[in-house]
C-alpha cells in the first residue's frame, strides 16, 4: 500500500514539474513585454530630462528613430541658445504590444508638451506605433510612426 501511495505521489509531482516546463514560453513573452514597456517608459523619461545620450541608448544606433531623436535634440539645443527655460513633458500610455520573435510593435497613446520660456507647444491625443528589435537581451526602438 505504501508503495502505491509513493508511486501516485511521485507521478503527481512529476506532472506538476512537467506542466511548469511547458509555460516557459509564456513567461518569456511576459518578460519581454515588461522589458519593452520599460524601454518605452525610460526612453520618454530620458527625453523629458533632456538626457539625450540616455534616450539614444534605447534606440538602435543609426536607425530612423535614432536620427529623429538627434534632430529633436538639435532643435532643443538651438532654442536653448536664446533661453534657459525649456521643458519637455511626454506622457505615454501603451495600449498594446505584439511580439514576433526578435521584433515587436507597440501601439501607444501620448501627449507632448514643450515649453520654451512661456510659449507652449502641445500635441494631445497622439497615437503611434513604435517598432522595436531585440538585440542581445535588450529591446531597442528603431522606428516610430505617428498615425
């Protein structure tokens, strides 16, 4: 009787372990999705802080997004030659993220508020797709398309 009980318990434990192995793909997707959300969040935070090198580190070097950010940096630097009071506030909410292998598309909504002295430029209700590529173990932005 003890032997049958031992075999039954062993089979149940083995079943639990094998079921856990099958979910590893789901865990990876959740982990990748969390990493993508973090990259998008940190990218906008660095841009808000005008920490251009950090913001560029979240982009694929030489990509369209990288050069768009360089253009934006140059524009802000041009304004900063005549004023010291420039603020950037980008607030983004991720709506959906689709991951296919080493590539991902994130659909998001954001608002942009740029203040130069007391002149305000704002864009509300902006929707965009952000395209990311996994390089090594890190996700990086290579393109954004505003729709």
